[in-house]
C-alpha cells in the first residue's frame, strides 16, 4: 500500500512530503527511489516465495 501512495500518478505521500519539506518534487522523487526499490523487491519476494508467507502459518497453525 505504501508503494501506491509513493508513486505517481497519485503519490500522495510524495507530494505531501515535498510540500511540507519545501523541496522540489523531482528531488524528493530521486531521494525516494532507493526506498521504493527495496519495497518492490520485498513485495516480489513475498509474492513469489510461498515459504516465507506460509512459515507463520506452520508455526502457529493447527
């Protein structure tokens, strides 16, 4: 959900942060790219490696 709030066309978090910080939106976007990259990588790992999402079920499940 954070990925959608950070990236355009909506980018509510990005635009709000740029406005409050008094920074240019382009500079804010460039600064956020490493964080968005990590978010996308983690999202892909969780989506395509089922063992990660099933591990808590195995620990706490019936």
